[in-house]
């Protein structure tokens, strides 16, 4: 199969939108999670919608706003007004971020800042004892860290050189040969997202074909027998979307066909939905009340029976 032709970013800096410390949800033990900004997929239900775009973004937390009007006065494009439905007209906004500098309540902030590998390492070093005592480490997440593959490789290499366990969370949308050369030698574990088996469904809900994703997973699963990394597929359960019986059965059969014995099921958490207004996004599933609720236990039990 032809290799995916992606224009990977070869930068001394990467755009990072958060570093979350003391996480217990992104791999074994206590972890620091580095969130890369930018993703080749466009999943409708993305848990981190602020990580989709490969550019800094303006984020407005209306609950912090004190309605002082300072941002309105300073905006050179007249893109902010109490008369606007979502306060900020994103088509007028040019992301100059002058409003952020003047906001006294920090209701306005910039999502995404450039960081060097050494800056990330220096922020993570103080947590080494937590990693050591809990069997934890550092997780690269996003967005999709593999849009910055050479940068991620350098970061993983330095983490391994100081004895820190490394884990990658990925959509699987990457160039396999580049990945095998730059990432595999320096990663201990990979959490690999499998959302759909049906290609048309994947295009509908995630914006791209899943052909390269499924192919990469099969190649990685085969390669792990000679390399030293653990590969774990994950599926986010979205009511009546990814948890549809036809999709779950297809995923289970796909795993069975290549002898996958372990998977992780991620339960829908509606917190992502609240971020959409803050970013000025619209959701294609805004009318789906079930997806805006915590995933029901009864459904989780049913889905688990397939694996």
C-alpha cells in the first residue's frame, strides 16, 4: 500500500495547548500529559476540540467575564460585542489577541503556545519521583502529536534517556515508515484509537478515510513482536454512533482476525461539549441529548460483552 503523504512539521518548537500533571487517566501510574495542538482528523465529538486546529485560538470563558467592556474597546476589528450571539464574531477576529492582554478577569485566553523540547523537559523533571513511585511517566496526546513527528521523537528520546516511561495516544493517521524509524524505538506504550471499521462512517464522523489507520494498526501489531512496545487499541463509546451494534461487532471481529487480546473502551464524557461555545465552534450533533450525558452503565455492560 502507498505510504501516506503528510507534510510533517519539522520544527524546533511545537504548538502545545496544555501540560496536565498528576493525571491518572492517560496510562499507568501518575503521569504528565503533553497535549499537542493540531489534528488531521475532525471528529464531531472530539474530547479536546481546542486541540484540532494547528494555530493558536481565542478562548472565552463566559463564566469568568465581568462585562467590563475592555476587550470591546481594544479590538481593532470590532469583532467583540455584547450584541453578538457568542460575544465574539470569529469571522471578524484576526487572532491578534490584544483582548487577552487587557482582560482583567482572564476570561479571554490564548489556546496554544510554542514550546521547545527542553522547555517541556524542564517542566516535567520535578515530577520524576511521582512517576518512579507510581509506575507512571509522560504521555503525548493532543490533537495529534504525530503532526510533529521529528519533534515528538526528540522529546521521547530525551525522556527515555532520563529513565521516564513514555506513552503515545494517537489517531493512527501517520506515515508508517517515518513512525517506525522516529517513534517506535523510544516509546514504551501506544494507545491507538479505532473508531469505526466502515470507511464511509469514518469519513462521515471523523472527516477522513480510515484505510491508513487500520493498515497502520495491523502493521504495528505485527511489528510489536520484534520491537519493545505495548500496543493497546481504544474505542470511544458515543451513543448510537460508535457504540452501534454493527460497529462494535465489526471492531471486535477486526481484533479477532489479527489476534488482539486487549482493548480499552472510553466512555463518553460530555465535558467536551461545553468547550465548543468557548471556541466559537458549532457541533453537528447539538440536538443529540444522549451524547451530552454521561455514558450509561447498562450500555457499557452490553458493549463489553463483545470483547
